[in-house]
């Protein structure tokens, strides 16, 4: 059996790790859990330690895109996600790709400027 190097080996992420992924405060993630009913990470033990899975991180990516990147209010983002989740997901992917392309182009421009 061959080793699959493309597969993410980590199943659960802490709230601190997820907050760092999106440059957010942990309190923001807890707030979003109250505001978006579909965002429910697994909790363990009596301390209710949150364990985020890939599906939870994908939900946070969509919420972050609407609220932090595009500037929607929480209520508007909740309404958009409940009415047209597939459309929002597709737009978020396109926006993320465009941002990556812009970053790469800026890096290329810096290299070209350095050569001149």
C-alpha cells in the first residue's frame, strides 16, 4: 500500500490553530458559532474543548470571506449562506484564486523591478 502524501493527516484542530489560520481572535470564532447554527465543532470532555474538522474550517472560510473580506454584516452573511451556500462557496473559491494570482503577479513585478 502506497503512502498518500497529499492527504492531510491531521483530523482535528484546536480553536487557537483555526484562529491563527484566519488571523482572527478565538472569541470571534466562538461568536460565529453562536451566530451561524451550521458551525458546530466537536467538543470533548467536561471543559468543552473545541475540535475543528476540515468541514468546520471550510465553513469558517466562507464566513470569513463574507464578513471580513467582503464586509457583510453577520445577519446578511447568515442569510446568504442559508439561501445559496453553493454559490457563495464558488465565489469564495474564485476570489481566493484571484488574490493568489495578484500576490504572484506582485512578486514577479518586484523581481522585474530588481532586474532593471
